[in-house]
């Protein structure tokens, strides 16, 4: 018996251990406190106390209890691992890392120690080293589900959504009742631009007692992208006062304020946030967009330092975001060389993370396209006379071509409704074939039939209706991949209108390169931008070879903005829509704009984008060469 420890103390220690084993942590804590009063001083007693406190989320008492046990009986493995876990939960990252490193030095095979070290590093935003630690944990224990989930989180932090998706899909398949991976899966779907699927997954979790708050937070991002602004505002308004000060919520509120034109409120929120959280790259860019002013000298120094720190700690995607923010600052100050240097740094970092394989992409897109010859489109076409819903209006264009402008012009018409870049075609294709991407399996296009095309049309309209759009109106879709499967759209909607929207190819290519397009993986290299432009021109040449020219309305962005009213009248006439003067005042109407064009639409007719690339001509020789290598002549466009 330990000195001064009474027999009653031993009984109380055993009783506390039994209560703890049965899951009665509060009663175990009470019993062990009584034992301490009776003179209990053993390391085992402090172990029980620490575990009971840990179960009750009393982190600091648990840490103190474990340190006391270690001082009495030594640092056993289970004690060290639990102490590290408590330090992580308390946000004491460096102390936790020290504990786990000591364990690893003594026994390199401990997967839990590698996992804990990864958690500590992730807490300090050292994503690259955290990723290596979680990988190390899985090398030592391949069936370690928590390590798989945290590895997926690292991929999300690095902007590698597809890698995260593969990990999380397998994890959810193996552990279907686990909710944590499902929330991360919803975020991975959002980052992979599969917004409707992300919405479905996260809405299932929004009322969950443990992960519901996180699911709702991520749902707001989804709603803002797909234009469900009322739902986004409802969620933001429901947040309690404590959480309203969190960075994610503030940024979401800023974005919503921007959409609704509440710029003063948005600026106030951003300045408040960036004073305490300067490491939010997109926050700085948003502030400059709202104020239309460059950064102050102090702010500029801060952003440069944040870019350096992000690179140092392996957060390359975040570092790239800071370089894009710096590029915008230098655009506002007119320092072209510094602007272009920042763009190159940002794009090079993103390209290094993603390394988009354009050849592989073409190997799936082109065979899928060529399944829709004139003969097959005619053979598979739906009988439009038997259909009750009006035909959609499809804009066929590249990103940064003015598609948002055209969509908003049409969307304010009383007989039309703008649907943005809604993925109804992808949803219909998944319902029909089980494939998420329209281009993942070209053989499925070869196996199409009139019956399947009719079902595709049905599923498309059902997806639009489920998203809250009025299918009694002409739905305007500006999906930037429309030109890649226009043959399928023509067969499903033979009475649809197809707008062939083009813009100077240098403005388009450079516009993509300078945008920081998370949804357009080709855009992080000049070669990728040139190849996407060439693909559009090639696709349109193919469709013109298969369909009569009158099936399309050629529309040039430069002509539209310079000769606006006549061009709008021609556009409406082609779409069989009556004249509506509101189409000339599109920016005054409330519409759903969540793409990169939101600020231009809020300003009204945006003419400053015409021939914008010429301001940067001295730096765009490689872009010109890349376009020429694709058989295009950009300088004569």
C-alpha cells in the first residue's frame, strides 16, 4: 500500500476503474476524486482521472493528470499517446508534436504516433509534412481509417480534390455508418465542381447532432455557387453569435453581400476578418475587388509574407492564391511586369499540384463527340412535337467569352430563366448510365439509342425542376462544356436554340490564365489554355459539318458590347423570344450569378475587356506560340 493511502482509497480506485469501463465517466471522476481525498497517489489513479476527464472533454485536467501519472510511473506508450491526443485536442500543437516524436524515436512502428504527429502538423498548417505522416501511419497500419480520412483532408488542403474523392469513396464504402468522412466527401465533391451531388450528400447530414453544423457551413458554399441565395442566407442568419465571428462564416457572408450589392457591409466584414486572419488569400483579393483599390504598403508586405509562409509549410495551393491576389494588386497599380510575374508564380504552383493530362482528356472527349454524326443525331432525335416543355437555350462557348452576359440578357426575359452552369446534363447522364462524367466512357455514347436519348431529355428536365427552375420557361444554360456534347443536346432537344458565342482568342486564353480557375484545370498553363481554345474551334467545326449552319446563331462578344441593342434584338429573335426592353437593363434584375463574372455583371455592360490582352502583349509571346502550335492564328482573330 502506498504511504498515506487508506484501504478505502484502494476500493474507490477499483470502483472508479469499473465505472470508467462501463462508460460512466462522470461517476468515475467523482469516485477517483474521493479516492484522492482518501490518500490515493498511484499512477493508475491518475490514469483513471485523466481518462475520465478526457471523456468529459475536460482537456486541461486530463493533460495535468497524464503528466502526473508519467511523473509517478513513467511514460508508458498508452499514456504518451493519450497525452499527445489531449494536446492536439487542446490545440497545443508543438507540445503534441514533441510527445509523438519521442514515441517514434523509441518505436518507429507505432502507426498511432505517426497519425498524432500528422494531426499536430496539420494543426500548424504544415500540410506537406502532415501528409507524409498520415502516409507513414498507413504504411504501418494499412487499415487505419482515421489516417485515410486525414490524408484525404490533406489532399483537400492542397487543392487535390480528385485524390481526396478516391480515398473517401473507399472509406465510406468500408465504413458506411461513419459520418465524418461523409462531410469531407461532400467538400471534396464541391471542390471537384460536382455541386449538385455535393448538395445531396451534405443535405443528408445538415441536422446531424455531431457534424450538422459543419455540413451546413459547407452547404452554404454549394448554395452560393449554384445560385440558391435564399437558402444560403437562411443558413447564415441561423448561426449563433459566437460562430458568426469564424472566418468561414464571415467570408460566406461577404460573398452573399457582394452578390446582393451590399459592398459597404462586405468591406467592413472583410477588414475585420483580415486584421485577425491575414492568411486568407482570397479575402485580400475580394477586398480589392470591392474597394477597386490596391493594397496599402503595410497590407502588401503582409500578403507577400503570407505567400512565403504558405510555400514554406507546403500549402502550395494557398501560396498560389496569394500570388493571384498579388497579381490583382499590381494590375490595379499598373505594374504590368510584377503582375505577370505573380501570375506565372501562381499558375506554376497550381499546375505543379494538378498536372492536368490534356492528351488523356482528348482521348475521351473526341471519341464521345464523334458518336454524334448527322445520321445518328437524326436517328436518335426526340419527337419535339410530343413534348410539353419548351426547348432550352444552350450557349456554346469557352470560359471568359461573355457567356454570363448573354445568359443574363436572356434570363431577364419573362419567358426564359437563367440556370448558370448548372450540371443538368451531367446529372441526367449519371441517372441514365451510372457515370458521373459525360466523357469518362466513350463507349456509352456509341451505345446510345432513340429511347436512351429520350430518357436523357426526361432526366435533364427532372434535374432542372428538382433544382427549382421553371421548366415551363426556356431554360438558358451556359455550361462551358456544352460545345463538347452539343450533338447529344441537339438529339435530346431538336427544337433548342444553340448560340455559338466567340471572343478574341487571345482575350479568352489570357482571361483563363489570369483567373485562378479552380474549376478549369487546363487554365494553369499557357499550353493548356491554347489547347482548350483549339478544342472549342475544332468542336464547333465538327458540329457545323454535321448540322445546317442555321441551327446556330454566331455571336461575337466584341460586336455585342459595341452594338448592343441591335445584337440583343437579333439574339431574342433567333431564340423566338418577343422583344423585352428589360433585356437591355439586365444588370438591374436580380439574377443568379456566382461565376467569375459576378463583378462585371453588377457593373452592367462591361466593355473594358475588349482587346485587354494587348496591354500584356510583351509577356504573351509564349501564349501566341502555343496557339499557333494548335493551328490557330491568334493575331488575326
